[in-house]
C-alpha cells in the first residue's frame, strides 16, 4: 500500500507570508492540497501573530474552512452587532457565506495572540467528505464538536502537540482521509461539472448555458447546485464573480471601476459597485482604502 503524501516529506511545499500592519504583525503559512485530496481541499494554512484590533469584517472566501484554534477563544458577531456574540474555542466549520461576517477575540485586551490552523475546502466537500447538507452550513459557523464529536477534540489535541506546521497539516489531512473513506457521498457528474464550470469562469458562465450544456431544466440545475453547494446557481455565480473581483482589485494598477466591471461581465459600473457592497459591506473604493494587509478583511479598533 502506497503511503499518502506528507508535507514533512516534501521540503518547500509550505509557503510563508508575513503581514505587518498598524494593528500588529502576523504570519501565514500555506500549502497546496495533497494530490489525493484535490477536489475536496483547496489549501491548508496556519495563521499566527499578535494583533491589536478588536474585530474584523471578513469578506466571503468562496469556500468552507475547518479551523482549529490554538490560542484564545474567538467570537462571531452576528449581523455586526457586538451584543450576544457566538463564542468558539477549539475548532469550528465555517460554511459558504454570501455576506461579510464580523469576528474577533472573545475578550478585551490591548494586544492579543492568535494561532489558527485550518483547511480550506471546496464547496462540494461538505457533502462529499462529511455527508452534511451544505444548505445547513450556509452563512453559518458550527462548532466542530457538534459535527464530529470526540474526534474533533482528539485532532485538536494532536495539532496542539505537534511541533511543526508540516506535522499539523499532515494531521488534518489524515483526519480528512478518514472522513472520505467513511462518509464520501457520490455526487452526480452534472453537479460537479456545473460547480466547476462556474468556478473556472469566475461566475461568468450563464445559467442558461449551464442548462444547455447539461441538457437539464433550470429547476433541475437549481437542485443539482443546491445539493452540492447549498446555494442557487445564480447565487453561486455571484459569489464566484465577487471572488474574481477581489483578485482584480488586488492586481489592478488603477481604480477604473468601469473597466473592472466590464471585465467581470457586469452591465455597468453601478451594478458592480452594488454587488461588491452586498458581499463585502463596503464600496470597492472604501474596501481598498481600509483593507488589511492580507487583503481579505477590514480591521477595526
């Protein structure tokens, strides 16, 4: 039997990025999905450092995240309200979001340490790996204990005891391989094709064209994509187009939103700005001016 790929056996397979900012400094290490987990895993990552912000507004990432927390408890502030936060301590699964979320430490401090280890999963992984209905994960964060029972705590302990990032990534991959062996759910090729085509085109493929390619009705396509991602075909396309917009703004040399809107398939600049605000909570100009150094959120005092 061939041993599964290991990060510890592949020097250079983990990249490290440093993010200094007025709010503090943190480091993110990431690695691509092992070949046997491609299709379910986007990447593995570890983020740690010291920051002084109270909370951050994070934009939708376009995938799920299974996160293990090795520092202080984290809070999710529903609808941006500081009242009645949801507190998460050891591990949690974040579903697909189509709106920004507010997160932060569960306690007040001048400076606080963060240490998160996670795996970003493809939109279809909730059902394929864990047998979960992705509709129940949409715009939701669920404690891992509620989903995986004692296995979540066991993995959390092992990750905390590991001395190196590569070892932590290998532990998570081992857990996912076990989930795949026990709970993989066959998914129609048509559903995988529709999801893959939407991602590959950055949400620019039309729903009608998907139906024509698959010879299915709009209603059946909605069922296929809903069962796979928990979103409607149009909603999933909008999410992918937003993620493409994020990439375009990151690499844009200027701020000509009319050209960006045209490249992304929007009818005009106004529609682009309104759509961007719906996902991020800010206009593109405001987001560019206030975004964190890793480009995925806005930090607040």
